[in-house]
C-alpha cells in the first residue's frame, strides 16, 4: 500500500512509519517539524519506500498532489501538549481545526480511507470513569485556554463523523497517555518524559498538585498496534476508539517508579499547577479508558505493562537525552 502520514516525524507518527515500512508499504510523511523531529526518521532517509516532505498540512495544493495516489491516510499532525496550547492557543486551534479540514476534505474528494488521531483530552474533566467512547464531555469555561485543545480535537472528530455519515471510510483513535522511546525531552504533554529527564539530570522530580491524580499510561507499541487496526479492520469504519491501557497509576507513583528505575537521587517535589501552567489551570483527577469497544471491534488490548515499558523508555532516554 501507499500510505500518507501527516505528522509522521512526531513521536507516535515515526513509530507508525517504522511499522508500516516493516510491513512492506510505501510511506510518505508530511511534517513541518514544529514539534516532530527529523532525528525520529533519520534511519529511514534514503530508504526506497520512504519519502519525507518538510511542509505544513495547511499547504492544500501540496497535499492535493499526493493524496490521489494514496491507499490510506493517517492524520496525526496537530499541535500537541497542554503547555504548547497554552502558550499559543491561536496557532494550536488553527493547526488542529483548519489542518484537519484540509486533510479530510481531500480524503473525501479522492475517496481515501483515513484514520484521525485524537486524544483522551476529548473527555475534559469528566469524573465518571472509565470513559466510554459515547460518554458526555465535561469542559470548563471558554475563557480558560486549557480547554481549547479538547475543543479543537472535538471539532476534528465532528468533521470526521460528518464525513463518515456521507460514507467516507474514516476512523478515530483516542490515545491515552502514550509513552516510549523518542519522547521529546522537552516534555510537551508527557509527564513521563519530564520525570525521566529530571531523574537522569538529578533535578527535582516535580509532581503537580498532590500527585494523587491518576492516568493510564500506554506503551508506544500498543498505541501503534491500535492505530494500525483502526486503519485496516472493516468494523472500525465510522467509529471512535479509546486506545490505551486500563491500568490506573497515580502521578506520584509514576514519579517514584521512575526514580527507582533510573536509580536517581532526585528528590520528589510537589509544585502547584499555577507555578507551571499559570493561573486558572484545571486538571482532570482520573483518566481511565473503557477499551471494551476497541477489544470487541478491533481485537485491541494493550499488552506492555508499565514497568516493562518504562525500562525500555528509560534505556532510550539515557542515550538520547542531554544530561
């Protein structure tokens, strides 16, 4: 197959590229390297089945040159990470909404199967767990920039569902706290990356709030496996899927695990949300996916446990993070 991956130089995107190349597919990546890194793809540069274009998904004429010849599109390009969104909400909304509008519009024009990458941020601050794909969303005020990321990705999903209603073969995957090799050491939205960087440097491991907030961390191999299934299983069409682990871990327990596995002498320090994100920041106490639907329709179950995944991630970070 010929496959287009927008945002393919990113952490998840580059692992998806590897999996598709390994299967014998031809892959084109379009990424403007705003958060993606060419280092994530350097091992493929010059590979006969891999092609890279450093450009934006907002460049519609460019995309239109390539979409007609594709068999499948994975749309991962997006502004990612809550802090990035807070720093420039306008750019994030523009990329996430207009970019998706362009990509989906062309997929519809040339009738191409598409998988849209979304996020557990969709559920906002809903307190009823586990989150089912058809649950209500609970969000804060539009004056709080933090919720613009959730809203922009929700608009992306509305676009996808609207095209699906017109018959376009499209599916949505919602990632839950994916982690693994190639995480950006600057962290973006990844608490795992931040904690590992701090632990390896001997800096304080900074836990926001009381550390009792929980997340379900999903190793990259599992995130990619779920994404690929969403692009090939017939039952995936017109549907959204939670792609995640169901093992709930507190942020404080994560910090302790990373400190232990890195053998770090870093102290664990509690920091107010406001000190990092600014005034008025709101967080979600628990974020747990129901994966019943993904298991039933895709045959997806996360397989890598947190301890094993963290060991692999830390080994990679020791080699690639600046100490």
